[in-house]
């Protein structure tokens, strides 16, 4: 399915591109005809000009944000999987942790950002911890659901062959959970960028979020748009990388271990 | 028991075995005082209607369920959990979809931490015997239902167990494939000295494959009737077309009908 999509030469999605181009054109026309002030809504052209002019500093800040978000994403995926595995293997820890995890899932976690500044101060540590915090939940909850989705008849077969709980986990539950892990990781990829950007709004002196705040203070709206465009590209890149990893895992999984 | 070397001669023995599940509000009595033994090399079919508790009997033999009464002995020793020398086949093939046919067949070796090289040859031979040669690298979803059960047979046999337990292994297959699988099993069986318990609700299958047929009552399951199948081995599928075969099947059908009345 997605394997063949990858194997086939990539075909450009013409229709969505057409819609995108149409929106840009309409935006440009609207700004020109209605004479919207640049501060409210800059034209696509001036955003592009700003992208070009600020390219060096955009790149520097993009590196900071991209690095923080990717790092936080990786930590969140690993820690989320470990958390789910621990809850799967220990009924006691599951009873203790799972309801709290669900509760946290329901909270507007972004609102807790200022607390991280209180605890860890302004800068990378609080920003990083905050990004991990907001992106760990989808991985943990998704992985746990996947580990629990193992086929009971396969588990029984494993037990009949003399398999221990741990072996059932390793040979049946873990492979079963893989699609769930990737689904959680995709959500986590976007959450990591949300966390990193919001963290930069409130607690940083570098990064695209910080740049947006600076541009806003100077009423440099084209630069805000330019920074947001870069952010979109970064987010899409991480999401795409997770998708590629999923395809690779799906192709390799099982042919030979 | 007059047979002196019972310890050596019996693969498995049920001694007044009973099983009650602690369901609510009423506990479920699944098996009632079942006693029988399977000799080494003997093929015993357990015949009974669906839901009579015969699968529970088999799950106890597999060490997956514990009897609530009586004693269950494997090779003269009380059975504690799954036994290393027992192979099990279930209603579904229960192959792992992310593993190749070969890796599925080798799964029991993986679980028992036996080096792959040590059982690879046996695995390949079994795969060839059941007619899956060339499909070692295929994934389960690429196989038909019958081919999947063939792989499951190989998996049950790969560690060369002395007892095979089969829980209606062909019941999920269509009639033609079902007959075909019976032939594969029959063919495989003539060359081994393994004991087997084969749970089925097909009289034809039971008579064709087994040395002895135990007819179970309705739940709670107990042995209602025992029949020694009078046909010598080696048997061929053609046996099922003979008049004598038909007579035995008819007799058993009468026993079951009388039992259920």
C-alpha cells in the first residue's frame, strides 16, 4: 500500500498545489485591491522578500528550533515507549500511572508552559523539557493501546510453546504495537514543534518562536509570516521523516529477523 | 492398572479430571470426571458437539488450563504448565503476520532458545513434506487458509514432540481443503511414532485419522463412549469410501444421537 506509493516515482499532487496557488493569488489580489496595510496582512511578495532578506538569521533560528523539537521528539518517543512498556508489564504501575496519564492527556498542556520557566528558568532546559512534556503523551497512550491490541490467540499460542510473559511481550506485543507507535509518533512530531515554539515565545533568546515575538514587537509582520513559513517546512519535514521510517519498518519487519 | 510399565507406555493420562470455571453468577462446569490415557504412538480423537467442553480438555492437556479436580499426568509426571515435548495446533493457524513461513515454523525454537541452525534442517524437511516448499519466505497473508494450517502443522512438529494436541485444526477450512488436510495429516502420521489427541466434531475425520475415538457427552464433558477404530494402518484417504468405514461412521452417529437425546 504505502510501500508501493514509495516505490513508484513520486507524483506531484497537482490539485492541492493548484488550490494553494489559487489561495496565494487571491491573497495577493485582495491585499492589492483593498489596500490592506502591510502590518495587518503583508502580500505574499513581501513575505517572500522578507524570507530572502532575513535568510541568514532565519536559518540560525530554524536550526535552534528544529534541533530542540527533533531532540525533544526523539526523547519523547523513547520515554513514551518505555513508559507504556512499564505499564504493560506491571499491573500495579499501570493502575497507579494510567489514569493520571489520561488526565494529563485531557489538560491543555500548553498552559503549563510558564511553570517550566518557574522551575527551569529561561532558556533551552525549560524549553526542551516543555517540548518533551507536551509530546510524550500521544506516544505513551498509543504504544500502550498497541501493546494491549495483541491477538489473544497468538498470545495463547506463544504460551503453549512455553513462552514467558516477557517473550510474549517481545515477540508478539511489541510487533503488534508498531503501527500504533508510529501513529503516536506522528502526533508527537507536530506536538514537539508546538511545544518548542510556545516554549520560545515564553522562555528563549533564540529560535523561530523567539523571532516571531521579536518581529511582532517591531511590527514586522512580513517577518512573522516568513518565520511561520519556515516553521511549517520544519514540521512537515519531521512528520515526513517519521512516515519514511514507518515505511522502512513495514518493509523490513518480518521478511527476516 | 494391570499394565506394568505404565510410566513408559503412556504419553498422557487423565485421572478423574474435572474443570469448573469460576464464572458469575453460576460457576461453569466444563469437564466432569474424565479418565483416559493415550499410549505412546496412539492417535486418539475426541468427538463431541460444539461447546461441550472438549476444547477445555485439550487446553488442560496443553498446560494452558489447570484442572480443578483430579490429576493430569504427562509421561508419568504431574503436568505443570506447557510441556517442552508437546506440540499444539489451534482452530486458527495463529501464524504471526510479520514473520515469514520459515520463521513462523521456527517460532517454538525461538521461544525455547534453541539455536536456529539446530532445527533448520528439520523445519525445511517438514515444510517440504506438507507441500510448502518454495513458500519459506512468504508471509502468512500470501497463503491460503489450507497452506496456513500446513505451516501450523510444521510449527507444532518442529521440535519433534512426542505428543501433538490438535483443537479442531481444520474447522475453519472449506470442505475440500479440509479433506486435503486430513490426507496430509494421515500421510505425516504413518511415518512417526507420536501420540496425538485430536479434538473434532467431524465423525469422518475422527474415524479416518484415529486409533481410538472418545465420544463426549454434552457439557459438562465426560467420556460417554469409547470406540477402537478397526482399520489397520497404513490407511489411505480411499478408506473413507469403503462400506466398512461407512458402517463405523453410522454407528458413531447413532451413539452421538443417543447421547444427545
